C-alpha cells in the first residue's frame, strides 16, 4: 500500500507542477493529502508545508536532479511522508 501511495503522490506532484507552468523551486502551490489509504489528494493552494494539516508544499517534495539541475519530484521525500500514514 505504501508503494502505491508514493507512486500516486509522485504522479500528482508531477502533474501539478506541469499544470502550474512554473519551475518547482519557484512554486508556492501545495498538495493536501485528503485520504492516504484511498490515494486522494487535492490542491491546497498557495501555502507552506503544514504536516499537522496534511499539507505539503510541492517544492518541499522535490529535489535537484544532478543531470539537469532542475527541481524534480523526490521519491525519498515522498516515502518519508508515507511513513506518517502507513
């Protein structure tokens, strides 16, 4: 289940970044985890990470790709988030 959650969150973050049209390191958008077990996420608008509210800034879920030097979704950070739910 944890693996499916991480895959779904990765896909959501990628899509949200692509939809925003701005680089991840400049993004102010965040994702809210509505229901981790059912893989439900929604936009939390422009805000910072607040783990008590299950809100994570998109840029906080990214890291720098060593090849392209761009911010990209970071599987390790999302696995860390998944530990809060599974």
